[in-house]
């Protein structure tokens, strides 16, 4: 450790974008949401800011002039925008006269997408980074540390440091054409979509892999949208026009406000994405009678030598059409993924209804450290019970595969 220096920075601009992104590209599970451009846009657009309850710090580990490890950490006075719910923990602290907030969160704000959180040159640097995080929380008298939706390497380093693990369930679609006698849901990640096991040749082939009732339902839902006179077009990267970005944000903002909340992300955030990270975005626009009426925005992986991965992110509509949400958020993206050879489509947090669209359950993992010994023990016991429930839930979901039986 004597060769390393820990620096706590207050802004992503204090770190070289080239150095940060190079470190990210070397990770096993990079995502566009951990790119310097994405984090900087959250910060500079005031989407994730002290005013919104996300006070950013960037913990960096240096050896000489070389960046060895880094991660974003946010000091928070609430638990909104995380998707790993700890409100009960906060309430328990309050009932005992203790302060749960502020807490520290290693995560991408408003973005429940699994992937690398601890950028590190090697396992040793990653372990040192976790140790530095815990030491910093103790020094700052922060109640707890939470690493959300981490990659396997992150979780291993956190486990070594004594953090507690918590699992949640998401639903992901994998692009693989099954062979005779193979149930798609039984394939491990390593078996999916390889040169020997190619992806679906087209959407009809994907439908043919599903059980009859699921296939029939999807066709009925798609027919309702088409019969309503709705058609779709898509644009990717720099081909997304300013007019289309403006229309997207109008839909996005309206959807949030219809649910009684202001949108997490500002229009300026998406403008910064269009300016600095356009290759990470794919926009679907629904039109009727020649006029746009709904949108769905998908993120795409950006590492050139890695398999293409798509991430369902945001949607909104100005008109109501039966099954429009399913078409815009699932069927149009899946058709695009099949056509363009994407390896995987991640549907985001929660939602058992996604299984009927062939998005299968996947466990995601977070890691937690609590400073208070008695509460740490209580949470550990709670997580043991919750973990058993998650395992039972996964078993139950596995019995409901939408694919044809083997």
C-alpha cells in the first residue's frame, strides 16, 4: 500500500477522461453508464447533484502518475433513484434515534444496470479500493456504504473486505437460436450466442422458440398496435436529430409527471449525451398519421471489441394505444437486436411481466457495509432470510419459462 496514493476528487473533470475510459475498457463488464462522459453529464447537467441529493465524490487510487483504480461514490440524504431498496433500514435507524443518512453509494445514479463499479487495473488494486472506501466512510463518520449492481469482480473484492451481499432479480433477453432438444432458459451465459450457436435469424424465428400461448399473445399485441395505425422508425447515434431529442424529452418528462414525480434527468443531460456520447443511444419513435406520438430510448454498449449489448432505459407517450408500451419497449428493441446481432437486451429493474416477452430472470448483486455493529448484525440476519426467499423466487420463475419445453 505504500506505493499507492488515495485521492478523493469532487468532480469527474478532475480525472482525465482518457485515463478513466481506458481503465473502464479493461474491465470484464464495462457499460456506457460508467463512461466518463456519462458521469460527467450527470454531474454537469445538475441531474445528480447535491441539490438532488447526490453529492459526488470520486475515489481514485494512484501509483505515481498512473491511475490504478477509481469509482464514483455519492453521499446521499435519501434512497431515491437506487433500485436496491433500504427504506426499512433507514426507518429502523430512525426508530432507535440514530442517523442513517448521510450514506455512501457506489452506483450510477438512476441506472439499475449491472456492470463494473470498481474500475481497477488488477485484483490487488480493486481490493485496495474497497478498503479505501470503507476507511474513508469511517473517517467521514458515514453510516454505511452500498455498492449497487456490481460485477463479479466487484462483489469478490467486497466479500474479501467483509461487506454483506444482497441479491435482487432483473429480467434479460439473450439472443440465441436454440437447437433441437434445448430449452433456451436452461443455457448458461457462456453457452449463449456464440459463433457455434448463432443468434436468431429473424423475429419470426425468435417467436418460433416460444410456447404457443406466448407466441400467440405477442402476435396479438403487435397486431393491436399496427391496427391502430402506429408505425415505428429508429435512429442511432448522430443520426438522432435535435427535433427527435426534443420530442423524446417531451414524452419522457410527461410520463414521469403523470406518475406524480419530476423527471430525474434534465434536458441538458440528454443534450450532453447527444454531444459527447451519441454512439451509446438508439431512439425508436412511434408515429400515427405522420405525427410522432411515443418514443423509446435504448442505450448500447460502446466497447468496439466486445459483444453488442442493449439496455432498455426510457419511454414516454403522448397518446394512449393498447399494447403500445410492449411494442415500443420490447418488440421493437428485440427486433432491432436480432437484426443487428446484439448479444443481450437488459430490460431493467423488476417486472415479472417481462417473462412473457422472453426476458428471463437474472440475479443481480449489491454489497453493503454498516458502521454500527448491532445494526450490521441485524441486517446480516435479514439478508440471510431474504436471500433464501430470492432463491425460492428464482426457482418459481424458472418453472414458468416462456420457451418451448425441451
